[in-house]
C-alpha cells in the first residue's frame, strides 16, 4: 500500500500531523508512507524512520508552475490513499487530481466534494487537533489517541550536548503573530526573577535573533544565551528534550515539546486552549490571564496588533505564575 499524507501549512501543523504517520506505521508497517509539505519544513523529517519520501512544495517558486509540478509528481506515484490534513484549496486540488483510489480529508476543504471519505473539522468542540487528524484514519486503523513524535538523530543530540552541562530552561519568546506573543518586557521580568542556578537558552528562527538580543541586553540575568537561528528543528528538539522546563507561546516550539514529551509551560495571550492546539506533554502547564476579557479570544490565529489597543490578555499575566511551575 502506498499512502500520501498532505499538510502544507506551518511547522506546528506538520508536527501535529505526525500522529497520523505513527498510526499508519503501527497498522501497516510494510506500507510506503510519503509526506507532502511546504518548503522550509522538510528538515523536521530528516532521516525519519517511517517515511519513505518527503515531497517538498516550494510555494514561492511560481504559484502555478509549482502546483503543476506537485500534481504531476503525485499522480506518477500512483498512491492508494491520499490523506489531506490541510483545509485549503491548493492541497484539495492536489488531492482531487492525485488519481488515488481513496481520497480522505476534512469537509472544510473546498475540494472535499471529491473525497471518498470526509470528516468534520470543528474547532472548539473539546477535541485536540491531533484527535481531529486521527479521525481521518480511524476507519482503517483504530480510534485510540497517538501523540506527536519527532526523531532527532544522535548527531542532533551531540550538537547540543555542550549546552547541557548544568540545569537549564529553554524560552522561545517569539511568535509569527504579535497577539500570540508574550511581550518582551514580560519575558525580561521573568528572567530577572529566575534563580541563577538555571542556564537559559533563547530559541527561535533567524528572524528572532533581534528580539532575543533585546531580551538579553535588557535582563539582569547573566545566564541567558541566544541560540535563535543557530539550531535546526531537530537540534532544538534535542535541546528541549532535556530542559528542566520549556517556556513557549501558543506556537511551534510548544508542539516540538509535545513531540518530545518534554516539560512545557505554554503562555496563551489572545488565543485559548479550547481551540484544540494545546500542549500534550505529560508535564505541561497553561498560563493565561485570570481577568475576564470579553474580547478574548479575538481570533484563531492572532493579529499583528491588539484590535482593542490594550493587549490586556498578555499584560495582565503575572510573572509569579511562570515561576511557580519550577517549584
């Protein structure tokens, strides 16, 4: 059996698709499982033990020519099943034209009319996104829960081994969306009050270097090191794995922690856990404002600025609550 999984959204969405890979392998260990994702996310699956092929869709390399290439590559592969976790039209068209015997996906996709099996995708019904994803394969696997999983290689662990000489915590202070991001001054306040016995590593992409430098320059804590832009996804996962605690926003590093079952504290500003994208680690904490704000949540993904102009969903979170999880 040949199966293609499609998730061409962002890093966190791809990580939350990994339980589908795990579940398929458990039930069909001899199947060829391929994964289609957007360019920039492929290193998540470097040397993945259960994936045969990772197809990379460069969405910036000419919208229609890239789409045409992907459709051609998928059709040539002659998949038995295409499982589309992405809910937007471009991936739906790939599924539609795949030639697969079974086309499975969510009803919200504009091309869901072509699916042989479609599943409702309801945000806010109490289900985690992982549970929603697993429903796509439940009819031919099982209905049990499966956690996300990443597979850092020995070289990834070796590359971060020097950072593990003393107890440490990781902080991923950034987010693509401003209203999902705990403000820099709040992170600084937290670091100022943190016990000196912890080394602190700031994690993020290359675009987060400036923010992390700003935090280091402003905090009194001399144990903070900026690793933004210096680690790959899997190297970050290897470092997150052994941290005393990982502090994150409602963003991709939270899902990396879940995939490693690493301790995590997720700070929620404009979004809420009921959307179904919360942490899944055994040791996990959710920090959100205790104030009743009629404007929260203001949206599923967040905004470039607070729509109300006050950003109280972030500024009213007390630093003591972040420190308490270390007690």
